[in-house]
């Protein structure tokens, strides 16, 4: 089974399913394998028709059962110093290298390889393979909406994000934004005649980081998160094109990882107040049409640990672990939890390898994932 998994993973890596591109060739490949195992498959396309979720079911129809969930998209490789072709799987020192080996085609390969072992289950087993997880979980949101509208009610969901095969019962949210600043261009020798969008973007970021520092000062170690506060990251700032030109436009791409929704509201209201009371009045004294625009890219909620959690308890019994943990990165678990499913996260590979050049998964991690899914198939059968 490990050789079959490795073969499937090699094929999956060869599909360059960066979030900006189509995932349909990969969906074709996976659907063919699952249908040969007896699965009933259907697709859910995005608005462009170039991406799709795959929803496949083995076992009887009806409520209950388990969802095995993973995303098909990967992050870009541009400007990363890879030592091998990122879309050709390479084995070295007990590790399999390639974009997505860890996050999270390794889990998908295990699940696909094990599909025939779920054919005799007494409750349905669903395979959920989504698009655009790396850009705010758009595929999972649409899948959850479809399941709700059609009254499909599985009991549990296993999300196979890389956890080193540790059982995870909760994570922070992920809120992503784009802030646009409109100023007035002009010659750099007369800055008083323009409105420097770059300068105002800098002041905006400074205020954002002050609000982030307030969150850090209110750290709550008892939550078990690392770090134990709502964190903020500014990922990209773009402004200007020459040193002697006043920038007329600026953009700030940023995110926060809230432990609680109220933390996010505090940061957003603090920014809004600073813009409305300080920055925009200054800008608009020179030019009324200047100002700020906040675009919400995505707001994916935290997945909070709850009791009871049958999915967590099932995974603990199968792995022999004594307790479940928490992580700071976001997964699609929140989408399933919002449907009322009991959800848990457990998958091969380390998040420390995700999104990096020379991303890899250890073969031993794939073997552990296969062993877990074998036990799961036995339990469900």
C-alpha cells in the first residue's frame, strides 16, 4: 500500500495546482480512481468553471458516517530556491520532495490509495477534495453550502492537514484583507501639492501593528495556542514607482489569526477609527477624493475545541494518544463544524515544511497515515 501511495502522490505532485490555476486535470485523475473503487462522484464548479470540488461517496446513502477532507491546491513556487523541480517528486533520505507533498497531497494520496478498503462500511464515507483552500477556503465554503442546502448530514469529518499525525481539536481563525489607499500623484519636489499614498499606508500599518501589540500584551497562555494571542501579519506593501514621484496609490495585503471573533472586531474598529478621525481628514484637506478602502478577501472562523467531540475521541482511540492539541494555522475544519459535524484534524507531515522551497513529507509519516486509515476502515466496517 505504501508503494501505491507513493505512485499516486507522484502523480498528484505532477499536477501544478497552484491556487491561481485550474485543478480539473487532478480532479479527473482522482475521480477515475475513486469511481473504479465503487464511489459515487460529483463535482461542484466555481464561477469560472476552471476549478471544482470533488465529492465522492462509498458505502450506503443516508445520514451519519465520515468525511475525509483535503484541499487540492498548493501555494506558488515562484522566486523560491528549489533544488529540484517542484512538480516532480524526488525521494531522498526517507523523504519525498515536491510542492504539496506535505500540504496536503500526501494525505490525499493515502486516502485515495485506501479507498477500496472503505467499500464495505456500514455508514457512508465521503471524500471531499476542495479548491482554493490556500486563498481563504473558498472551495470548502461552497461545499458546506451545498451540503446544507441538500440536507446531507455526515456525523464526523477528518481534515488531513499536516500535523505530524498528531490529533488536533482546534485552531485559530484566518481573516485576510486588502487595504487600498488613494492619494494624488505629483512631482517629488513639491510633496505639499500631492497626497502621498505610500506615506499614509505606512501610518496605517504603524497603527495596525500598535493594535497587534495590544493583542500580544493581552496574551492568554491558558488557551494553549502558540502564540497565545491574536496575531497580525503584513504580507505585502506596494506603493510608488520612482523616487521623484509622489505615489498616488498604495496597497497593503495583511491578515490576522484571531483566537476570538471579538479580537478581530477590536482590531478592525481601531483601524476604522484611526482612518476616519485622523488619516482621511488630513488627506482630504488637499483632495476630497482621496482615502482608504478595506476589501475583505476572506474571513474564515476559528475552529474551537468542544466537548463532546466524537471525531476527536475516535482518532484518539485509533492512534493511542492521550490528548488532542491546538494549532495556530487555519484549516477547513471550521466549515464542517459550522454544519454541526464533529471535526478533527490529523495528517502526515509537518506544517514547518509547508509553503517552503524543497517541501517534503517523510515516508514514515505516510506509513503512519495509512495505518490510521486502515484502523478507521476496520472500525467503520
